[in-house]
C-alpha cells in the first residue's frame, strides 16, 4: 500500500498530465495565454492538487 506522500504525488502527476494535455490541445505553453484560463476546471483542479501535495492534506503550512 502506498504511503500518504506517494498518493499525493500520484495525484499531482495525473493532474499535471491532464493540464499539459489540455495546453497541447489548445496549442499554448501556459494557461495564462489561454482564453479559457479564468474559470477553467482543469487549471483549478491542478492548482488544488498542487496545494494538497504541498500540504499533504493538512490545513495550513507546507511540507517541503
């Protein structure tokens, strides 16, 4: 069974792959130049996943 850190890293890797695929589909190198940036569910999920990965699910500080 993977430890808690591995679960967050796996989720982050998956979210990053989805985000990069979306960027490729829209032919952009950054979400900031995409017309759908504001309110984009993929980007919002990626940001939330990054936060969860950094905080390991805890509220508050980050575990670097």
